[in-house]
């Protein structure tokens, strides 16, 4: 992929590429102090170049699908939603700013809820799903990962920027109840000409109480790993480092569904930026299953020091690329059966 500078608002919209996604996560709190977290992501892929088993036989070049999760932190409950195929409305991606309306056609005419991402004004979003209706207002300029928003890894390159401080208000829908909430969210937008088919990564988004936000990750396999951290402070100043040390602090949480084990507690060190943090999961059971692909995604509590000063905060962890110990064929058969039952 040839580098060209990111330009807004053009690059907030879809690109001609193999894979692209718009990703959001956040922490929400009700008036009574009850805590929640969410993740919401829309994917766009070139169906002829990305071999996703459940989608590869569809007679279309561009395919959309969406994943989301909702976590009731205090109740230790996790509500995942994996839509294997999303239909977008005719007027999606027709505006100068990001707008897409989509739904899962397998849920039937009476059971579906349309989802929506609407940017208006720039860097401010309305998110709607079956679990929430939220408004996000960015308090900082975009963080361009690696300094330019163009990340070059060992054998891949991708465009990547984040909005790290999104003031959030709205409503969540839980067990028939509507709850007013407020909080703080995070947004990622990435696009690349790569398949990401067997890739592995350990990724963190961190929001600290000194008004610094950090994205950092480890990408690749043993002996062939790339590291990157990008930081933005209270004044919007950005720094970047490839010298990141990620150390697991636990023996791993084991999934009862896939029998896979995930390290959920970590020490994060960025020595040249004087960042030393520890993160721990708010809820352990947060595994997402997408066909033969499984990953862990969920909210974290954060504590440590930056430049010698104590900090606390919140964040999200994403662990992708762990092999299934449980039969992938069996897992796929169950999922296909569930989809057929929904359609019927």
C-alpha cells in the first residue's frame, strides 16, 4: 500500500481496499453509579480476497458484517452480538461525513434492530444498536498512529487513526429497561490491503485520569513481532514509540466454549516515555466467536505511573489469533445451524 497523507473528512469514509473497519468502545455509568462497557464495530471486506467461510459464497464483491458487545460490569454479565452478514441501506456512505445504516438479515422481519453510525458534525458520532443509543463528542484531535497514521509492520502496512477522548451520553437498553448513561468512548478507523487471516495481536486502548490516552500493541508470532505505542496528552501532543514491553501477569483464563486460554492481566511498559502500567479485566468471560475465529475483547481497569506520577484509568484489551483447541469444524457446524434456525 502506497502512503498518502490522511485527509479529513475524506478518509473518515470507506476506501478501495481489502479490509476496513470502524470500531468504538467505551465505559458508561448510570446516575446510580452502575457501570457498563461496550464495543461496536462494522467491518468491510473484499469478499474475493478475504476467505471468510460463511461469506465467501455470497455473489457480491464487498461484504459488511458487524460485531458488538455489551457488559454489565457490576453484575459481571456479558452480552455478545456477532452478525455474520450486514445489509447496508441504499443511502449509506452517500454523505460528506460518515453515515451508514445496517442490519442483520438473518434475524427476520420482526426481530431485527437497525444499527447506525452517523458522524455530524465532524468527529462527533451517533451510535445505535440493539443495546444502546449513544452520542459521542470528540474532545481531542485524531491520534495518528506512528505519527502519520500509516503503520508499517514486518510484512504489512495499514492506515490507522483514533479518537481517544469521546465524551459520551445516551441510553442503554437492558432486560426491558431504558437507562440514561454518560461516560467516555474511543474510536478506531483502520484500512489496509491485507487479509488479516491468520494474524495475531495483543492490543490495548487506555484512557488515564491525567487525561493521557495510549494505544499500544504487539503484532505477529514468536520471533517475528512488531510493537507500537502512540500517546496523546491532555494538550493533544502526540508521541510514539516502538519500544513496548508487554508481560502477562496471570496464568490465563480458559474459555468453556473453545477451551482456549487467554492472558487477561498485563504489565505494560514504555520506558522511553516513562509509562509503567498494570491492567486487569473487569469481567473475564468476554470471548467473541466468529466462525472459526475466536478472540477476547473486554474492559480493563488500569493503574500505574507516568513520569513517576501515580495514575489510574480504564481501557480495553483485544486478543486475536489464538488457535481453537475445540474443533473448528464442530464450532462452525453449530454456528451454521444457529443461523439456519434464525432464518427459519
